[in-house]
C-alpha cells in the first residue's frame, strides 16, 4: 500500500500534523490543522479523521429508444449499520484505477456491473460525497445502452460482487428517485427527469 497523496498546500491552511492511522484498502489519516476564519484570523487547532478513497465514477445507464433505465441492487453493510435496508437500489459506481480517466472507468464499471456496453455518454456532475470526512470525488455520467429484456446478476467474482440489475421504465424510476436512500442514484434520476426529452431527441 503506497502512502496517501499529500494534502495540497493552500494559503488558508496551516497543517500542524498528518498521521496515517490505518493503511488498509483505503488509508485513514488523523490530521491536525488550522484554517483561516471568515474574520481573517486563523482558527484553533482542529483534529479530523480523513478517509482517503480518491476518484470515483457513477453511471446511469439509459435506453432512449425504449425509455428505460438500468439500476442495480446489492447488499451494503454500511446501510445496515445506518439502520436501513441493506439491499440498496443504486446506479453503477466504482473507483477509478491508478491513472484511469473518469469516462474510461465509467465504461468499465458499466460493463462489469451490468454486462452492457455503453454507447454515447454525457457528464452529469462532478461532486464530493462526504466532504466532512472523505476525499472521494465522484464523476457522474448518463450512458446510452440497449436495456435488456430480463434482469440478471453480474459483478466481478474476484471481488465477490453480487449485483442484480433492475430494468425500469424511466418515468417509474424518476418517480421513486427520492426513495432510493442513495445520493448518486437520486441525483442521476432527478437529472434524467429534467433532461430525458432532450436525450431522447439527441440519442434516437
């Protein structure tokens, strides 16, 4: 495991100490720092834990011809720990490999998690998921696909992935966007609700 990337210098940051306290799959750092307050003075010393996950992608596979979306379902232990149903409905998502561009990662993850080959892709947004404690930066896309007629199970056996696809009419999926309990799925589906007519014209 290589050490986590250094925290970039910033004129409003005084880095007091930076310690890696866990170096498993993702590093966890304990960082002590001061930052410039809105009144111009420096804050007192803060101690934060910083979970280093890096660049990630999420993809909403959309079939503009049949007007259907392909979502996925999988077991999520953190959801159970949070007190919700651990079988989460999500969009395709995954981490970028070292040096991998976001769109390339999005295409790879779509193939791995759904068995589908994306055609045209359009970026939706680039955002932080948990800016209070994690550096994960997520690039979100919509991808043109040919939605299958039947659901199936996919994922990488080497990673013990067990991912079931869920093909829905776009209107029905958009209607349940705020019920997924998954931030990227909610965002992508609400975006589709605003851009669906345009995509159907441009992609068919």
